[in-house]
C-alpha cells in the first residue's frame, strides 16, 4: 500500500459500497468528478484497472476485488485505532450509531439521548428507527437494539430490560364490544396485529394457572409499533403492547387491559426482552457508556433489569 493515502482508499471503498461515484461523492462531501479523479489516480499508481465502469453500474475487476479486501481492512483498522484513542480520553467524544425499534422514537429513547447529549456535548447520535431486523454489521452500526425474544445469532448480546406483552384496548372499544377474559375469547374480537419483522400467527399466553396457544386472525395489520399503538388508542381493536410502552396509557385510562390475567410469552414461556446486539469487535467506550446509561435509566423507571 506504499504511496497510497487513506483518503484514496476511503473514496475507492465508498464507490464500491455505494455502487456509484455520485452516491459515494455525496456521502463524502465531494464532487463526483473529484471522486473519479481520486480513483483514477489510485489506478495509475497501481498500474492496473480496479473498476469496470458503465452508464448504469460500477463493478470490480479481478484486481479490484483483491485490492478492495485489503483496502477495507486498512480502513477498519484505522477506525479501530481512532476508537481506541478516543477511549483513553476522559471525556467521551465521537459518533454512536445504532438502530432501535420504531416505537422507541416516541418512548424512552429520545429522553435518554437528550440526557446524554447534555452531559457529553462531544458525543453525537445517529439512530435508525426501524421494526425490520437490522444487521448492525451490514449497516455499519455500533449495535442494534431489538425487542421481543432473542433469536439464535452469531452476534453478541447485551440485555437491557425484560418486559411483558399485554393485550390492550381503548375504553370505547371495550364499551362497544366487551372485554374478553380468556385468550380463547379473542376469536370473537377485532385484533390489530404487528407484522414486522415477521407475522406471528400463533400467540402463547401465560397466566398464574395455565399456558395456552391460540391461533390469531387479524382484523387489521400494521408494520410499525407506533402505528399499532395509534390504532388501538383509536378504538380499532385489541393489540399486543409492550408493558414499558403501555404503562402511561394504562395509568391515564387511555388504554385498558383485556385478558388481564395473561401475558404473551415465547413458545418456551420466556418473557420478552429489550437487548442490544453487536459484532465481535469491542465496543468503544462511548458506546458502552450509552448502553450502561440505558440500563440505569430503565431501572430508575421501574423496568425489570437483570
């Protein structure tokens, strides 16, 4: 790699990963012509073509394919070195990039992000709210926060808090249609179902006396947590809501529990859990600090923190 700068490697890798000189240039804050000249200069120094160009696509040559692996490794090592240097500083600084369930855009997370920003003004947050199953390695995130039931994975896990999945409805719905007491009675009601990241047609219910598996048929489907909550609040039907989200609405009377003796559990009978997943690389100090702060805040709010 002698004679090649980190900037040239960064531009080259960005073009490959974004499949476009224009998109890569926009991400790096330079002009497309500047990105093109940088890659051409790199090819001139190496004496071989790294990219095949056409009007519609950019692809690696055989030499480019080999070179990309080394270039990406060097950039990753540089990023790790910068993170290690940041860890020795007393004041955390730099970006924390993570994903979280979409319901978190309105509940719990904004307040914690604001608190961190006030305490550490040199830390910046880049958060992707999505109910899709986000891969933190593929999306180049520090970690991904997920809810529901932890699935087998090669990713490392960091538990945040456990919670119950409650069946809730608006008072107006209950007044018109009644309040089912047993899971088997739900077949007579209108259900609002969350379909992301996957549709669970069978729900497992647990009470102090028994467990039961019920096949659920939805009257309405929605792909976001906030979308489901708003439909339930509007009286469209009964929905499954996380206890840490439902708590203030139950306290105010905006929601009431149905099948109140039951919670929805996993097929093995386990409660749901908010947890973070990340790759094998060690987390930067600022990232570990943020996850620890989330656990502390969750405990302070009465969540079940292990």
